[in-house]
C-alpha cells in the first residue's frame, strides 16, 4: 500500500508500482446486488494470474471496473499504479483486452477491423500481426458478419495480442475456439510471458489456467476467497488417494483421522486426506490394499473443494483405470 | 447433412451445370417480371380505356389540356403533358411517370436481390463450387435478369397492344409496342445500375441504397428539367429524361434510345469488369470487401462513425434535396391554392403566414420534421453503438469517452446544419424553376432555420444518453411527437401559449413567410449546448450499459 502513495507523490506512477494490477476494497453494487465485494487483488508484473469463480461470481464485473467501463461503488483499482478511473487513457496505453464475446462492426472486414483497432490502440507490431493471422488461420478478407463465433473471437484475440501490451486482460478469451486454436492461444500466451508481459486471465477452463498461470485468485459471490500461487494452494489442500482392494475386503475409511470425501465404487475407494497420511496408510495396509494411487489435486478439484462440492469431475475420473 | 446439401445442389444444378446461375436468376426475375408486367399492363389499359369514358366531349378534353398543358407544378411531378386531347397523350401523361419509377425500383431491387443478395446468402458458393469464375457467373446472372425483364416487357406489351385494339382507344400495334418498350426502359436501365452497384457495394442493402441515390438524383434532375421550358435540355442529363424524350404515342423520337442502350451496355460491362476483379485476390465467392481500398478505410473512430452512417445520411440528403425541388417547384401554384381557399387561408393565418411564402414555410416545416428524424437517428445510433458493445472495442483502448461523444456530436451537428442549408438551396432551386419570386438568401436562411429544432432534439438526446441511456429512444421520440403534435394541433385548436411555447417547431419561425426568430433559435441552441455540455461531462463518469 505504501507503494501506491509513493507512486502518487513521485509523479512517475507507472514506473513506481511493482504491481501490474492492484485493487483496494474494490466494490460494485447493482442496486441491492453486490457483484464485487471488497476485492483486494495484487498481481505482480510479469506474472500470469488466473481469475476463477463460478458463473455470476463477479469476474467480468471486476474486469470492467479495472478497464474503467464501470465505476466502483467503493474502493479503487490501479493498473501499473495508474488509477483505472482517473487515468484510463494512460492505463489503456499499457494494456489490451479480450472480451468473451466479440461485438464488432459487422460491415467491416477482418483486415479493416484490425487496422482500425490498431490505429486506436496506437501501437501495433505489424510483423507479429501477420504471424498471428497465420497462426490462428484467420481469413482477414471476410466481413465480420460472415465470420463464425470462433473466428470473431480469433479476431479480437489478434487485435489484442498484436499490440504486445504490458498487460493482457482476458475474460474467457477462448470461448468458441476449437482445440487447435486453443493450442495456438496457449502458445501466444507463453510467448507473451517470455517477453515479460503480464497476463490477467479469467476463465472457466481449469486446464487452461493450470497450464498458463502461476497465480490464481478465486472469487465467490463477489468476494476473493483465495489468492496465491498454484503451488501454495496445492500444498494447503487435500491429497487425493485412490485405493483398490481385493474382493470383499473394502474397509470403512470414514473414521480415519484426516480423511474426508470417501467414495466407494465397487472395489475402488477414493478419498481425500489432509495433514499426516500415516493413519490412512495404516488403515489401508490393514485392509489389504492391492493398488494405491495418489496425486496432487488438480486445479479443478481445488476449485470444486472451494465450493464445497465433493467428488470429482468427469475428466479426472478415468485417471484411475 | 452433407449429403442433403449435395442432393440439393444436384437437383438445382440439373442437366446443364454450366448455366445454373443463369437459370436460377431468370426464374427469380421472370416470376416477379410477370407480376410487375401485369401491374404495368393494368395501369396502361385502365387509363387508356377510361379516358374516353371520362372526357367525352372535345371541349372537356381541351379544358384538360389547358389545365395541365403548361402547368409547371404538375409537369415537375408527372412529366410534361403533350397532346392531352388524345387518348394516347393522356395515357402517357397519366401513367408514364409512375411506371418509370416503378420500373426503376423493380430493376434495382431485382438485380441487387438476385446478384448481390444470392451471393451474400452463399447460394452461389454452393452452386458453383469451383465450376466457373465469378465473372462468368455474373454474366450468367445478367443473362437471367435480361430474361426476367423480357417477361415483364412481354406481358406489358401484349396487354398494351390488345387494349390498343379497343374501338375507343385505337392505337396501332407499332406505336403501342414502342410505348410499352419505353415504359420498360427504366426497368432495364436500373437493372444494370443495380447490378453495377452490387459490385461496388459491400452488401445488398448498401447496393440498393446506392442505386436509390442514383434514382433519386435522376428524378430530381428530371423534375428541374420539366419545371420550366428553358431547362428542358436538362432532360438529356438524366436516364428518366431520356425515357421522356422517347415521347411515345405523341412525337416519337427513337434516337433517345441511343443513350438508354449505351447506359445499359456500359453498366453491364462495368459489372462484369468489377466482378472479375473481385475474384482476383481471394478466389472464393462469399462476401468480401471489394472496392474498399486501404485509403477509404475508417482509421479513426470519427471516420468509422461517418463511414457507418454514410448510407443513411446520403439517403436523407437525397430525399431532402428531391423534396425541396419538388415543393419549391410548385410554390406558386401552392401559394395560389392557399390564397384561394378560405379554410386553408384561415388555417395558415393562425400559423401567421399567407400566400406563396406561406406555402414555402409549410414546405420547410416538413423539412424541419425530416431533419428532426436525422437528429433522432444520430443520437439513437450513438446509443446503439454503446448497447451493442461495439463502443467497448474503442474505449478499452487509449481513446477517451469524451472524445468519442464529442466527435459523434460534431458529425451530427454538421449533418443537421448542412441538411438545413441543403433544404433551403433545393427549395430555392425548385422555386426559381417555377419562376416564383424568392430570394436565394432568404431561402438559405430559412433552410438553416429548420436545423434549430433538430439541434435542440439532438442536444437533449445527448443529455438523455448520459443520464438514462436505456431511455434514449423512448424519450427522444416522445419529445419529437410532442413537438409535432403541439405544432399541428396548435394551428387547429386554440391552445394555451405555454403549451405552444414548449414545442420547438412552434418556436421556430415560419420562415420565409415570417422573419426568423433569432432569439428563439438562440434559446434552442443554448439549451442544446447546455445539454450537450452536461451530457459529455456525465457520460465520462457513468457505467457503460448494454441493452
Ligand atoms: N449491469 C448489471 N446490472 C445488474 N447486475 C449486474 C450487471 N452486471 C453484472 N451484474 C450482476 O453481477 C454479478 C456478477 O456478474 P459477472 O458478470 O461479473 O459474473 P462473472 O463472474 O463474469 O460470471 P460468468 O462466469 O458467468 O461470466 C451477477 O450476479 C450479475 O447478475
Ligand atoms: Mg463473465
């Protein structure tokens, strides 16, 4: 916080702040509904930050506040030390934004749109733009109205990436992209990170966040309930254990200390363990375990655990077999 | 799904796959050609046959000829009246202008629909799939259109020749055919114009818009030409004038067919040329940008706003111009009607005006209404840009909200002021073509005068945009209806002057009949400025809102 006040007095705000994104008590109310509630975000420069939360948690609202498209009810946000509301132009010079839905001008072609957006942005790496067009396999001679949803999304992605901004703000940027294009997207984000660009990624695709981000923040009903590096969060959370037993010897593990969310599926038992694993191991050995599998929780599991939804997601279920 | 498409394609392509576009276009064009040909036929036959029933005696016919023969007001509207004493002359006078316009509209709509529209829908992609070039496909489509207009001509001609056989009509087959050909000539010309515009434009709608502007300009020029004997040579400058110069059934001048045929050939060749060029870079057939080169690209938000509203603004400008010519062109006769009718005179006296100037003031009041629509359109377009989310693409970049709104305001103000001046100039042009004694300067300022209510509406609209964005449309239109109703009802019933004073149309003086009320205009501008000032300031700090 002292960084902020220092920044204002020094007059060189942009250089002074170590944070790419910083919010203090950021709150937005829509009538009775509190969409964002006292959010304190700190995203260091050069980091890739995953912003998670279920539908309606307030992710898009936070981003719109950061972009100065809406005004906070309380608190404030800063981009590289620049107040989002008071210095939007300066802040926007350093960032580019990709929305989850591309609302472009239907009568312009892809090339015209990129040209216009580049002019308004004021900085374009033309060679990189051509590279991106090729990478995303976009036909820029078509009109926006003739593009499919995925192609429109590619267009705004290219429009943001081509500026090579210090900060990329992405709100569910890959909605509508096919797996191949998702790959191209990840590649581009890795590239950006190598160049030291900061990435602020709001997404529902856990594997995407897991692959791209080193820090995450989890939002729930407008409140930030968790923020930290992925490693920290894994450490704090439970380990998933899957044990297979010989016929008829499946034990009841629910009483074992530290164990929770026990699920029995024939001879297979799945559970989570927190703290010391010793009591669980003893119980397993006693019951005659034949196969044992344990792994760190996936981000998806962390996320679901946050919301008190016990169990597994479809794509981790076949890990056991 | 794939198989289904293939089957459909198979069925449509049929036996001669090389001519599928020609056949499909011909089918579409001929279908509407039959319908419109019948309309032509009914109009011609009914007017020819009814003439002898209505105007029985020679005296009646002479009176008709005197009434219309040298009336500039009607000739500006309907074209010159030649030989009204005869069935032929009357029929030509009665139906030709309407059929010319109908034919032109049919031509524009048909060719833009069947060429540009089908291409836009991707039908051509499906049908052609690499079998032929776009230029060949376009040539086929032109052939199809020719077949369609031939149907129209055949139906119209058949009925015209048949009604010529009627004992009271008595028009020989040759002149009858010449007449129906003349009537279909605008359809042929505007088929070609539409096809050409389709190649220039980036969408069907834009092509139709561009074609309408050409049609509007041709009509306006023709109107000027027909409004005074001294300007008759101007007829040679407009496609509609050439058709008039054919003078079917009265004094046939077939050499006027030369420019008509030339225009069709030039536009058809131009269409083919552009169609081939469009093919070059890309090779597939879906809707791509064609004429927009890098120079014409909107590269700034203001350029974009102008670019996106250019069709609408041009269409308004063309309408205002045509309407000004038309209303100005009948100013003298209009003024006479007002003076000679006691009830009209007293109605206008309530508005505080009388005579030819009274008539012009009413004409300009209509322009004020038209400009108000332009103002409403502009402020609602700004709101749509926000609600559609398009504006966010600009505002998440280093581009300020205030600049966006101020640029939008500048564009609208320029359109409204120029629109008012254009209204004044067009009305003046129309009036002098009718030899009305009006001063250019007084009509120019009367034209500017009609911009003020529109400016006021726009200014208030900007304030609403800033404080209650979702209410922009409802509030601005309500305000407009209020202004309008008060003005209209105010001239009929006695209203409290407080109510009357609250209508911008009432505040606007009925110029040129009355001196311009500069104080009232200044108040309107002041309100607009204050609204816009607050509007811009409030807009800077409010949430952007979607639908
Ligand atoms: N303009 C608005 N007016 C009223 N309520 C709003 C508005 N915008 C968002 N909200 C509410 O604020 C809350 C947060 O919405 P937000 O769009 O930020 O969620 P999100 O986390 O982005 O969800 P999703 O994952 O579905 O995109 C929701 O309850 C939503 O209904
Ligand atoms: Mg969202």
